[in-house]
C-alpha cells in the first residue's frame, strides 16, 4: 500500500486518469452497496480514495462519479459499467444497510481494525 507521501498521477482537476498510487490522506473507510440488482445488493466496507478535486472516488479497480441527486436510492455510478451504487460513511451503530442491519456486508481485511474502532454497536 502507498504511503501518505506518495505522489498522485492526476493532471489538474480533470479526474480522468486513474491514479497510479493513492494517498492515505485522501481516503476514508466507506460503505459501498451496489444498487444494480435492486434496493439491497452486494455491499462492502473498504477504503475509498478521493481524486484531488473530490469529484471522483476510487475503490479497488472501480471508479465512481456522483449522480448529483438524480439516483433512486443511489448516489454514485461506476464509470465503466454505469451501475448505480450507494456510497457513504459507515454508521456508528453498525446498521449500514438502507433498511437496517449489516447482514451480508463484507469488510475488507485491511480496514477491519480501523472499522471496529469507528463502530460502537448498541
């Protein structure tokens, strides 16, 4: 994994080039749920990286852009497939799914300890 001192391969604010390296200073643990199959889809909690301008989000090999309020129960689309996603910060009570609970939500191993420190289930 890249260190916070790593350089980012971005030109201005165009956000079109996928960064060759990510900066931890521009990342957060986020809840990412696919909405391509309906209201509840496959979901994961993992580290999301933000472009310099913040207009583009990156998670693993996926690149996301905002739907700017035009989505139904979704707020981002994946640029290659066009699939809609809900991406948000994880809830402190651990109930990340729209209709409650965390059933079936995968947590990436590299963020597990940090996620546990953020969540305080009742």
